[in-house]
């Protein structure tokens, strides 16, 4: 159960237009949280670290577009979108007790944004929907430090900068930090740690995936706007994830002199391993028609999802009922834990962390 102030913050976030979003897709409290990853670790149970998962209920290690389209429900509000969106779970590390506790969040907000020179509004030929079996990731679970100078503009630098956070408060109630940063903050965030993921918006037009799940896509030259590289000429509707973690619930249990106590499920106390995955489950004809037609009225231009008549919108209450009641992995990922699920010892860097599996876990 979220504390009232945090629940109120989520209401503000869901009703506030940010960065000229084309539409904002709210997803309710997580559909499931488990060690499954059908992109990076297909057909493997369990996967390397715990994910918080939203979207279509048919989320399994062998999930495909076809099985997602057979989902009976989604915990996101547009019923024609049965995609899966996932990211690593956040834990509070109580160093005095040597334990880990899950940090609550109020759900996921996915921005679908008409950005870049390929967009009709910017003189381009129009944004496209990727093919049905498309998938991609943004971020690196092994990252533990910053490698590139901000603004360099290479795809490597853009990939690094695509993972960011803002500390909500204390400048004013519900304020946003307009200068996002990489890694974790060092102070408490009274109104939540707002973690963000920019997904690539340029596609090579051929490959639905790649060996690293990134090479078939690229970021816009300005990250949230700009042009696509010649190697990836197809402009896609741009996805931007936003998750707000209630870190203030633990404020009385640590002080700044102790150091930041929150870690991702990857065993990351630095914050640099924050990442997101997308597995397409849209009715692609519906999404393409929405891209082409739902961008003219004031409400549509302000990103209000139910302003697009093409979408079949569920209520928050109905979407919230969509839960995967039986996890694919028999293990505890909530409550008070003596270690992070899987083999994820804390690795502070600098340099990339080693990602262990259950089979090669060091003793």
C-alpha cells in the first residue's frame, strides 16, 4: 500500500503534460515481478535478476508476439496494446541488518512521443510502427559508472545518457528536477526517485532484434529529438519510461553519511545499471492509425490517452485486476530478504560488473 502523499504524487504525474508527449500510457501496479526475461534470456528459467513487469499477462520465458496477442488482459490502460514493458526491481539495503527490502512504486508511465525529423509535423514522411515481432532494450545491466562526456553525440554516449533520474522535491511540492543525471542521487527524495528510460526511436527497417538487442535500433541525435543516423533511417514513435520509487518510505532508516542505501536487483548500488525492455504486443494497425490521425485536437496534442477515439480504454480499476497470480519462478522477491534474488552480489565498480547466473555463482 502506498502512503497517501506518494499516491497523490502519482495522480499529479498522470495528469500533467510533460515534454509535448503524443500520448501517455499509464500502467497500474506491476502485473508481476519475477526473474524472467524473454529477450535477453529466452527459454531460461530463471533469468539473471528480478524484473518489474507491465503489460500483457502472457509474460513467460518463451513469450512471443503471437502469445502476447492471446493475453486475456493487460495492466496498461489501452486494451489493444498487449506489449510487455519491464525493468529491474529496486531494493533498500539495510546495512545494519544485512537485509534487502523491496521499494514500492506506483506503476509505470510510458510516453509515446512523435519526435524527430521523420515526423510529419517536422517535415518528414511520417513515423512508422515497427513490425509485430519487434523487440529492443535500452541500458546495460552490467554498467557501474559513467564512460562518456555528456553531449558527445555518439550512439554509445546517447545510450548511456538514455538512463537517468530526477529527485522529486524538496524545491517545492511535486517539483521535477529539470537537469536529469546518471547514477543514483546521494540524498533522500521526499516525493520519490523518478527514474527514466529513453528508448531508441530509429530502426534499420530490417531486423526485428539483434545479438545485443540494441544494434538494430538507434537513438535520435538529440536523444529526445533530432535526426536518425543513416544506418537506421526509419523513424519510430518514441517510447519513454517513467517510474517513481517511494524511497522516502525508508528515510528514517539511513542518513547521508552512511551513503545511498538503495540497489537495483542487478546488485547495483550505483544506479548505472538501470535499463528497460520492450516486447511488442500492439495491434499494429491500431497503433499506426492512431499515429496518423490522433494528433490534431488539443487533448491529443497534450498526450491525453483517452482523447484518441481509436483506443479502447480500460479504467484504472479494471487494468489493476490484471495480475499474473503464479510466478514462473518459485522464489521470494518481496519482504525482508537476506540477499538479492539470484546471484547478484553488490558490485560498485568502477568498470562493468560480472553478471552471474545461478549455475556459476561464486561461493
